[in-house]
C-alpha cells in the first residue's frame, strides 16, 4: 500500500477547506439575506432592516440567535389580519341594536323591549311588516296611510287580545253548573217602572 505524500495530503486538505469555506460563506450569506427579508416582513423601518442584516453579518452564528430574540413577534401581514379581526368584532358590537330606554342589546324583530317595555317597532296594518315608529308609509307594501303616532298590532295579536277579554267577561263554568235545569233568570225592572211594563 502506497503511503500518500505530504503534498498530496496538503492539497486534499486545501480542497476540503475550500469546499467547507464555500459552504460556510453560502450559509453566512443566506442568513444575512434571510434576516433582512424577515425583518422587512416584520417592520417598515429601513434602519431596522439594515441593522438586522449587519448583526447577522458581524456575528455569523451568535447574531442569528440574537436576532431571533429581538425580532418583532408577528409579521406585518399577521398584524394586519389581527387588526381586521378586531375591527370586524368592534363593528359587529357597534351594529347590534340597543334599546333607547335601557340601552340593552335587543333583537331587530322585537316590537317591545322585554326589559323596560319601550316601544321599538310598529307593524304595518296591511302586510304586518315591522317598521320604524317614525315612518308614515310602509316601504314593503307601499301603504301610504300609516299613522306615525299610532302603533297597530298584527291581526293575530288583536284576535288574541279580544279572546282574552271575552274569556274574562263571560261567567265561570261553576255558576252555570249551579243553575238548576229549567230555571230562568229573573230580570229586575228598573226603579219607577210599572207592573204592567214588567209583565209585558
């Protein structure tokens, strides 16, 4: 087995060192470019972008660790998306209708506030669509005879109120059961009426 000469070993080590140096230089340059691009994605300040690149260039391996510690936690795109989400959330909160009487959140389809009983909407007498209290015509059916100071309830609610009043006005079933079969009610004549009028 032939032992390589010193010149051969030296040339081999030189080539190996050149290859490792080229790889190290490529990695170092890549880290500088990456740090610059990453800082540009996280900050609009050109001074901060150049400073990040110089930090990584001056301290090849330690600089990148320092940059990871000091860089902004989110990119500009992430900050923009977070701002849009916050704005949408605030807009949703602001668009929620509130009762003018108690300032509580209400449903747009409510006619009365269940908390303070404030009148919120009124119904069209023709199509029963909900309208604002100040409207004097219905934008849904075109009814132009809507009184802005009158609140008309839908027909089902009116029938329900009438049925309740009729039930309260009629005598209870117990009184009807207490009447004997064939018994008639005695009608009393008004004061001052004669007997003939009563018989008639």
